[in-house]
C-alpha cells in the first residue's frame, strides 16, 4: 500500500495560478494529502483559502516561520512542503523547512538572486531533507525517453542542441493593466534581474541540459526589452557551447504573437536527431540518419521504459501538462517514502530536478545577463 | 467552500484500466473522496484493492448489493457510486444504487442488451438519484465549444457530419493471448452483441450527436470481423441520416494499424466547418466559408466560455484525456451538490451525458447490427 | 537524345483552366512541342489563343474533325492530341483522333455517358493509337510508391480502403453567378448525370483502386444535392466492397467549407497502413503494425524506385500538382516513343491510366447513381 | 502575345543538378527557348549535352567567351543567359555577358570572393543588361505575400526575425565518396571561404531581409566544422541585429539528421506574427495578436494579389520548388520584354533579386566568417 504523504503549502492562496497547478499535481496520483498551509500573507485570505482546501483551521498559518516550527513539532506534522510563492519569496521558506528537516518542493527559478541560490544549496546539503525543483517539463514521458535515448547513444555524439520557448502574453504592456502575473513577473524586485530569461529561459536551458546530457559551458546572449518601459528583458537570443563540443541556440520570448507556450527542443548527433514540442507532448520525432523519420508516441510502439514509467494511460489518450507536473510529485513521493522506509528508491524516480538544477538555472541567468551587458560576448556558465 | 462528495466504486480492482481512470478523474478537481467499494468479485482481491486505495476495511464490500444496502444505511454513506465493471455488469449495480437513491456514474456503453438499457432508463426516471454516463469525450473543452458554435449558428445549417474512431490494438487475435481487455471486449457474453461498434462506435456516435445537435434517424451499416475467428465485429462502415437533412458517415475500427485512439469529428454547414481530433485535443480547426481557416486553442484566443468552463490551465499548457474525463466528474459534482443544497445547478454543468445518451447508444448499436445483418439497408434509430 | 513529340490540343482556349494545366504538364519535361490546336469553338477565340501559344495560323483549326484530317495528312503532323474540353465533348474528338491513328491524352472523366464510354473503349481497342486518361493523382511519386508497397505485400492483406475528396467551392450556388467552371460542372447536359461524383468522386475511386490493387465490386451510395436548386449531386457518401474481402468508404464533396482539394487516401492491411494526402503530397505515413509510424518523403530515405522514377528534384524541395500531372505526360511520351522506335517501353512508364481506367470510372459513377436512386442499396460495379 | 526569349546557358551539362532546375524553370511558363549553351568545359560532354537539349550544334560553344562573342554578333542571338556553374565560375561569365549587353540570370551565391562580387556589381551598373540572381525562395507566392503583409504594416513594427535552413546530407564525410555535389560544395577553391553559410545560409539571410524589409546591420556568428577533416563550415549559429531595432537568429546546418531542406522563417511584430516553411510552401500561419491563428493558403482565402501573381493553379493544388524557381524566370522575362518593348514593366515583376541582393549575401558571408574567427563578436554587415 502506497503511503500518502502529508503535504503543506506556502503561497498558493485564492487567485494564484501555480499553486493550483501544484495541488492538482499532488492529488493526481494520490500520494499526497494537503493538510497545512501558509497560503497568503493576508490573514483573511489565508484563512479563506485554507477553508476552501479543507485544511483544518489550526493548520492554516499566518506565515511560513510559524508553520515550519509548528509542523515540525506535531506528531502528524507535514512530511513535505510545496513553496509556490513569487521568486523573491523562495529562499526564506525553503531555508526554514530544510532547516526543520521537512522535505521541500520548490517552484522555479530557485531564487531571486544568485547569492541566495548558493546559500540555499549549502542549506540543502546540510539538511536531512530532500529538495525538489519543479522544472516540470522534465516530467513529460517523451522528455524522459529523449534523455534516455541520447544517453544510450541512439543519436551518436551530440553536435547541436536547438531549444526555444516562445510565448506572446507580454506582447503589450500587460503589467500596466493590473494583471497580477504580469505585474510580478516583470518586476525586478519580485522576479530578480532576469525577466523572460528567468521565467522561461531557465526552463529551456534546463530541458536542453536534461535531455542532451551535456553541460553548457558558455553563453553569448542578446537580451531585449521590446515593450517600451518594461523593466526586464522580454526576449533573448543566445548562442551556447556545451561540453564535448556540442553547440546550440536558445531563444526565449514573451512577445512572439501566436505562441502560447511553445517550448521546443531539437537535438542532433552524428547518428540521428530528436524533435519534441511541449504543445504536442505525446509524440516525438526521431530521425535516425539515412532512415525515414519515425514518430514515437508516448506509451505506444517505440516508447521506452522511461516513457512508460511516466505514463498513466495508453497511447492515443493524450496526457498533458498536469500529468507531467504530477510526475515530479509522484517520483518525489517515492524518494521520500524510500527514505522513510529505509530502503533504496526506485531508480526511475531519481530524475526529479533538485538543488543543483536550480543553481544551474541561476548561473545560466547570471551568465546570460552578464553576456548581454557586455554586448553578447561569451560568458562562462559556472559548473556548480 | 466546495463540498467533497463521498464516492463509492463498483469494479476497478487491481489491474483494471478504466477504474483507475475514474479514480484519477474523481481526484483531479478535489470534489470527491473515495470511501467505499466493491472492487472485485474475488474477495481477496477486493480487500487488497481497497487497502491500496485507503478505503476502510469495513467499507470494502463483497458485492454491490451489500454495498448499496449498507451505504444507504450509514449516516456518512456514499453520495455517489462509480460503476466501472465490464458491460454485462452495468445494469444490476446501476439499478441497485438508483433504487437506493444513490447517484450513479456509469461507464459506457450503458448496458449489455437493449432490454436492460430500457429497463434502466425506467429505473432512472423513477429514482430520486441522478445518473451520469461517462461518454468522456464530451468533457473536452473544444468539444463543448464545438457544440456551442453549432448551436449558435456559427456553421449555418448543418449538412455533413463525418466521424471516425480508429484503433489498431485488435489487428491480430489478441484475445487468444490472454490479454484481459481483449478477452472481455471481444466476448459477446460480456460485451454484448456489438464489438467495435459498442466499444468505440458508440463514442463516435455520441460525439457526432453531441456536437452537431442533430439526431441520427437512420443508419446503413457494413460490419466486419476481419480477424479470423473473432466473435464480434472489429470494423464498421456506416452511412447516417440526421434530422434536419444532414448526412454523414461513421467509421470505427480496431484493426487499422497506426491508429492509437483516433477519434475525429468534422462538421460542415452552410457557413463553415469544424474539425477536431481527440489525439490533438487542444486545438480545433474552424473554417468559416470564404475566409482563411482559424485554429482555436483551448483557453486561447477564440476559445469560448464553454471551453473555458472545462479548462484548468492556460492555452499552450496541454490538457488531455484525464482532464476531459474529470470534467464529467466535476460537472456532475455540481449537479449533485445543487440538489443537496436545494439550489439550481450552474447551467454550464448540465452537459454530462445521462441515461438518455446511454439509451441512444444502445439503440444506435442495435440499429447498426440490424442494418448490417440485412446487408446494409437503412434501419431507423429509434428516437428514445 | 529524347525525342520531342508534336502535340495538338482540342479545347483549352483563353480562360480555360485545365487546358493550361495540360500545357504546363506537357512542357515541364520537354518531351512535347505544341504545334496545332482546335482551341475553341469560337473562331476568333481559337485564333487568338493559338497565336498566344505560338501555334502557326495554318495549324489553328476551327474544329477537331478538320484538325484530325489535316494533321493525319501532314508529314509533320501531330503525334498526339490532348483533349481538354468539358465532359460532353470528350467522346467525339477522342474517337476522331483514335480513328486517325493519332495518340490521345484525354481529360477525365472519360465521357458524358456510359454508352459513349463503352463505344470509346471499342474504338480504342481497334485503333493503332495509344490512349491516356489524366487521372493525374496517379502521377504523384508517393502514390506510385504506395501502390508498389501494397503490391509487394508491405501491408499484408488489404482490409480497409478509406478515401475522400473534399472541396468547398460549390458551397453556395456559384453556378448562378456566371462562373464558367461552376456552370458547366453542375450542368447535366455538359457534365453528365454525375456531378460531384463524376468530377472528383471518380478521382477518389481511381486512386483507391490504383493504390490498393483491389477492384471495387459493389457500392452503396447516398448522394445529396445540398444546395437548393442545384441540378447535380454535390456530396456523396459511399460504402464499398472490394474483391478479396476488403471494404471501404468513399466521401466526395464540393460543399465542405475549409477543404480546397482535400483528396486523402488511407489503406490498411493485416501488417500495416499507409496514409497520403494530396495537399501534402511529398510525404506519406507508413505504419507497420507494432512499430512507430514512419514518414516517407518523396525522394528521401525510404522512397522507392517507383517514387524516384516520378521525381525530378531531391527530397525537401517540394514537387506538386503540376509535376504529378507532367508525370503522366512524361510516361506517355516514353510509351509513344517506344512504339515509334519499335522497342519495348520502360516498364516504369506503363502506369498511366488508360481507357480501362476511364471505363471503370464511368461504371463506378453509374453504379453509385443507381444505388443512390434505390436508397443506397448495394449495386455491382461491372468489372469491365 | 507574350514573347518567347532566346536563352543560353553556361554550365548545366549532363549530370548537373541546378542546371536542370533552371531549364525546367525556364520552360514552365513558356517564356524562354533554350537555343545556345556552353554546357561543359569538357568538349565531348558539352556537345552531347547540347544535342540532348535540342541545341543546334553551331550554338554549342566550347567556352563562355566564345559564346558571348558569337551570340552578341548574331541577328537571332540570345536575349539572356543563365549561369549555373559552381560558385568560382560565376564571375567571369557573368562579367562577359554583361559586357556584351546580354541579360544575365546567375545562380547564387553571387561569386566566389567578395572582391569579385564588388567588381561584378560595378560591371552590372555599367551594363545595359539586366541581372537576376536566383534566390529562388523569393519566388514562392506566400513569401511574396509575407513581404507584402510586413510592408503594409500587418504585423506592426518588426521585433524578431527567426530564420533557419537545415539539411542533413553532409552529416557524414560525403565529399570523400566522390559525390560531386559534396565535393565542390565543401571545397574552398570552388565554393569560396563559406561552406554551409555560403550555400544555404545566404538563402536564409536573403529570405529574412526580403520578407522583413529590414536590413541586417551586424552579426555574431559561431561556425562549426562538425565533420572531422571537413574544409568548410557545415553548421552555423548566428545572432543578428536589424535596422529599426529588430533582432533575430539564423541557423544553417548541413549536418542535422532528419532535415531535408528545412528553410523556415518566422517574423514577429508588435501586432502579429508570420510563420512559413519551405517544405510546406502552400500555407502560411498568420497570428494577429489576440486572435486565433489563421492559415493562409496560396491562392485561397486570405491570399493576396502578390501571392496570386506568383500562382498558376487554385488553392489545394500544391505548387512547389520548381514553380517558385520559375516565378523568377517569369518575372525576369517581363522585365526584359518591357525593356525590349520600351515600356514600363509590370510592377509585380520587380521583386526578382538582383546584383544588390547578391552583394548583400557576400557581405553577410564575409561578416559571419569574420565574426566567427573573432569568437563570435559582432561584425557589421556593410550596407552596400
């Protein structure tokens, strides 16, 4: 019988987007029960949100500090906390729960500043608790398979990695209209120094490294603020150099009309190529050199064990964003349970991005900003 | 605060496919809590399955009869039951729970025989309980929008309805290998007289009527058993005539290599057309006559209120089969809650297929089989 | 050195659509030189058209009878004539040139009536001249390859043949506006008894038989005239039974908004399937059962000799409708040259549809009309 | 009556690829007659090639110098010459025919070196003859329309231009196998200093400028020679900055498995976006911001006059690479005829790339190479 973990949440009160996504992800595979929360800095909203979510009043907290202390002290305290606040409010709660020995699931990007990220890495290393970062696109079955195919040599030596993540929702100055998402995501005080690069560029970067198995060593970046008066970058064009000699491009944009959430990865090696797009996640194009292209369907013919592990239903029954997100929760549940049960976790569940992936993202952002500030000269992306 | 309904389940023990789907669907939007079950006719398997699902031992029942009686008698008895057994085991439990005044969610097709279906309709009409049938494809946001667009005249008068549902999993004689799904679905004793037609043809038929708003009046059907020795049809070609003068075709197949779950609908009217395919459910092609085709994205530009009602996350973040399935659960929860709370339900939640849709499917199957037996002459599909 | 054949043309004067297509097709591979014509029944228009096409004035004829006689008598008379008049004007000129021993390329459908078609077949059999019918879709490289793959057993035994040809240009009553194409194609006196069925249904039928290698034995058809007041069918839904046990559907429509020229074929056998669509003719989906689908590109990896024979440029450089049309001209040139040179033609050039394919189309139309008139009962399609 | 121009050809003897393409392009619209040639530097091959092409023996020349002189002196001398030799053999014949007052159609890239290109520009400016460069992708109807839409403000102010051109035919060291195309295209002595960049990068660059109406001002380029031992670049990643503030990326590759001839352009402005891919050239995605994406079909609804000008047949009947190539020939014929007839040419025919486009391509290549040599720092692309 699979254990249900007791879950708490920081942030995610009424009206929040990503908090609701985390809750669905936690519920989907029935491995978590939401029992505590510090859902909002506004006490009334925190209470109302907790009630809506069937959280007992005494476990609806005014702030994460009190929550960490109280939950740590309870016999039935939470096993794990999800942190779903804006970027500038990741570090402090993550730190508090890690220090309290409570496992952490943190939304990305890891932190607001590189300094915080480095400090958090240290805290994670010192803690007995596990740390997961929701680079959720790594939960897609075919992304898992792509990674596995590259690792197993199916593409030969990797030469090029083309990744892009295009949206259009910030094509106009939406932040001036009072739209909340736009407001905080374009505000350096809450988002950090990277706008589009931090919000979605880090996803693209993470995906490129996750699948290619290569580490990007340097970046030449050209960031733009196309919308007049915008405080942060809304488009970035980058060249990348990976270890082992692979090279690539990364484009991220929030001002590309006609693109909703167009994350797309293409990897080419000496023997073949792979192409995958997040908006059609149930299929992947595999092009062994000199043979007709093949379309691999999640859970269909040609799907691997790695894809199967992250699938719930047969091929032709599309799974989507929520299922991929849930996969991180499901895999992380196994990691936690294994620890609780003093056993080794299922190796297939170890692919959840953690503190290192988070720090990589921060280092990537920092390097991209530095490069762009120096007119797109190459900047190293520090290894750790 | 949205009420969580107490849910029971009949069938769906370890190893079952559709039971697991129903449970995810019930969990996804947090409107149900699974608290009771008669999960298997094998007592040990029933107990083990219940334990896995965190169902208390005293609410794991040996059979649905006992379950209906016991749950009806409890203060905290279930509000609603999901019936996820093979077709021949729909009627009796559905009847028992309806008679006990407990709301019913039943998998499709409605019953094993037309006689049972008619009897069940009568039972449903007499019961105080509500009845939902999981023609789950009607839960897709863009299917809802398609229906709305047709109803609102966006296509003009409907002329043609082209629907097809193609799979390939029965291309070989899989039922001889011991595969459970194949075994019962090709067995007249468990599936009924219609094979492919009952299993997926009814979905296609339901979708065609749901979206077009037209009632099919007659059918000319040519059924095949392509796999030697197969006991039921595995492919069917049909002509249909709808009220109001529309005409159409329906193709369903389980022996079409390269098709996983290819349900596809196209509707054409005097002013425009619509095309939607289940395997890419987040987009729909809308072709107003004389204008460039438009691609409508679930929750994106051009998405209607009906699509928005059935969406959870923004456009570009794909939703899939499980979300569509969950939509029926979510809408049905609202119907039940409204009744419990003596108020009118949200009208947007009234599109869940019910007993009438179930009976329509049975009448369609019966007419198709009769037509095919008479060498594809037209047979009427009785209205009710 | 490849011989250039002397070509004449009947019909195809200024403003004609298909005449211009034939001329491009004839020019493309440099195997024909247009030197004579009876381009219009209007003498002034005939003269002007001839001048535009660089035809010498003495070889611009007032009518096809004079042309056949004069050209037959010239030392440098035409080798071959293209007949590109409306349907009711195919028989007489085809007959005249066949009788004159001049090779004939005739647009489809073969004739205006079945009687004419039978008579023309007899004339063709008696003539020393060759006869080609421009069922131009058979000239596509991947259609050729599809046929070859089926013939060579790549799909196993054929079970289902799904074919459709949808357009939308007659969605409104265009024939009332004076549009010439619409006027003659919806006029029984010029088109024959079949409207949509004759115009495009015959193409679909021809393609289905060409690729599947199966002969359709009977048809159950439901024809409609959706546009009020239209004199001929504008939509048809059909069931088909092929020799060897295969079954299929055929849909043709000229009133399906959003469809330009959507000819699409799908063939499924015991071992795999093939899918091809005319609007994206440079790729074909091949789905061996139990393996990932493959995309075969014209002239790319996986393209066969048959596809290569009908290609001019490398994969990725799209060829289209005109090239496919030209392929029939190119292959027919080889047939004619072989005859002139008293040698066997290249076997790859023998796939040009001829008089038999033309008669098949007429028999198909006749059977479909008869079936529809009898409320869609099965009607045999006579073998020859 | 449209005049047929007398055409000569330099290069393009037996076995050549691009020469055959030029000849089909010249024939397609019947505006040219091939009457003279210096088809090969090998006299026997030149003679045999001429005979095959029905060129009179006395107009088959041993070299272009003799040809230019002789044709200039004939009453019926050629109006125009097509130069289809490898890159290092463009300059001298182009120069010779320009100096002889004979119009020139030259394959791209313009020359072997920037110096030659500048000299040729001077020669073209001094000549009475016209000069066309076959950046053939500008002949596609929807490329013409895209340019027009951008120019007319349909996208607002242009912000991003994403262009790529990927192939895979040089994934392995094909030049070592004796394959002719690979041999000269990877040989600096015949191709010039740019490999992939010169061969296809210039096409991508030309397309980006042609459609966007923006002039690229600087480039940061990272060129690779992925195949060991290759003498020229086979992959390039670039950042671009355009006048008016637009920015973009350019990727070209000949080592990306699964890509045949994947030229793809995306342009985004303040009000909308456009996406077009050469392998599916008959449709273009137009995404006005805040509205559902539209698919514009060549010659269909939404197609503009510019697209119509470059179309021959209705929408749904695909045109391809050869038709686009032919469009340059057709438009150039009008330019030449207008000059011969002392009238203004049809303005729609003035979009044929000329000497300036050729020089732009050379300057782009030079700047990209210089940038890459300096580790991808920005290099200006000189304006003229």
